[in-house]
């Protein structure tokens, strides 16, 4: 996706939340253009006009737009109105547009603003054409905008049949109200991206970790490590966003595991809508009599998780990583644990090489697995047959 961000009157490409939005979108591997258009200083006029902005667009933006490339335009203040002009003039087909504090007609609040905006004002666009060229759009407006009255944004939204998002007491949604970051606009941009569940988790994790001291991970990173205490957040996000399902192993020698923890609870909820299989790698037959293992099996079985049992000795030499999960066939979650059988490090990996390895591990496990169709009878039978 290519994002093109347009600033407003008297604006700058380095102002407000625009550079931060560019940085975050680029961290997702997206192409972003954030041009500087000619602007006037307050009380002056001459540089900023529709003709000069068209000239800048034709020089800096238009040559960088490829045929059939997915485009999303983001405009602030005067930016949305200019977007309508360029889409109509150059017949650009957009995926979507995000209009922040938009207007089309004269604002009648500050003479200087109306003067520099004079050549842009227009209300007789071919809106049938524009709505076809911009099939998805959002209008964000505030109830205390000192420059753009609500009626102007509503006129814009009605004409474009945009989805309307009200932002309470946000002024003109700029640095005047300390809005140097605008997570809402970033989130709307994200909704237009076709990300894998692994990439979506990176976005989620980076947003979450923005509140604490922790380095962000780029969407271009195909693997990362997370701490054991992050597994609940990772699991909660993963299980709520699975589209196809997944497969995982569960070494029965784990210590300190709680079958009712958030990870397990979210897994069982997901199993009601997608297929999830869990194979217990039996390290000792006595493990199957442990209260923790019995409870995990019982709750999984009752809530739709397909469970099976496999003697660890049969697969041990072929599984370099015995505790792993493959989710939506898009990424692998590997749990590493020390000699005390307590998880101490978790790797998330979406490389093609690791996906092939994990799928091979899964086949090895399943070829040696007895599925539990009746619980606890099948488990008791497995114990008798393998004692």
C-alpha cells in the first residue's frame, strides 16, 4: 500500500502528527509520501493556491504513483479538499482516504485562512465520480474546532458518504492541542492493510510496548523473541485473531503451568470457531496422572480443542524444539525452557525456512499420536497399553 499524506493551510510536512504517522507506517513496510506544498506565512498570501499545489503534486507525487497501485490518501484541514481536487483532476483510483477536519466551502472564521484557501473552495465536484474513485473514506471531526465548524465537516462527509468519527474536544486535531501523535489515524490506516496474523501482532505489541521502555520490532523482521510474561498477551491477541486455526504441542514435564491461565482460556474460546489441535508429548506415564495435566486435558476436550497423546521417546530425536505451535500456517511459536521445565524464552518466527521445519515437526508428531475421542477413557487405555 502507498500512503500519501497531505498537510493543511499554513502547514508543514514536519508538523503536527504527520511525520510520526509516516514513521509508523514505514515501520510496517509501507511506502509513504509526505510532500511539502507551498504555503504562506500568517498575514501573507501568494504562494499557496490551487495552481501551485497542483504543480507540486505533479512534480513530487504523480510520477511516483504506479498503475494499479493501492493508494490511501490522508489529509488534514485543507488536505482533504485538495485530495478531492487531485482525484477528480487526475482520475486517481484510491483504496481509501482519511479526511481529518475537512471542509469544502468558505469557513468565515479567519480572513487570512479564507484568503489562502480561496482558490481551493469548491462544492460542485462530480461526487458520483469521486465516490467511485474513493469507495472507502472516513471523516474525523471535533466539537470544538476553532477553524472548521462541525457543519463544514458534515457537509463534506455527506457528499462523500464517508464514515463519520467524532473526536471529543480535540480542537483542530493538531499540535495546538498537543496532538503530535494521532493513534486513531494510524489504526484506520492499519485497517486497509492485508497483514498476516504475525504482522498484526507486531503492530499490536509495538502499540502496547509504547507505554513501557522496550524496543519496537519492525514489520520487516520475520522473527523475534518475547519474554515469558508476554505469552499471555501474545496468546490473547493470537487466539482472538486466528482465521484458520493451529496445531501445538504440550510437553507434560512443564512446571508451574496453570490450565486456567489467560492463554489457555483464550485458546478454548478460539476452538469454538476455528480448528485447534494440541498434542501432549508424554515424557513419563506418571505425568498423565498429574492434576495439572488432567485438568488441562479435560478443559481442552470439553471446549472443542482436539487433543492427542504421543510418547515423547518416539519423537525426541527428531524434534529439536519439542514445545511449538503453528498458527494460521503463518508463524511458529517456539517455547524454550531450561532444565527445570519452566519456560524462559519464546521465539516467534515467520520465515519460510522455519515454517517448513515446523510443518515437518508437526507431521512427525501426528504420525506417532493417538487422538483422544473419548475423555478420559482413551487416556486410560493409552496408559495401560504403554506401561
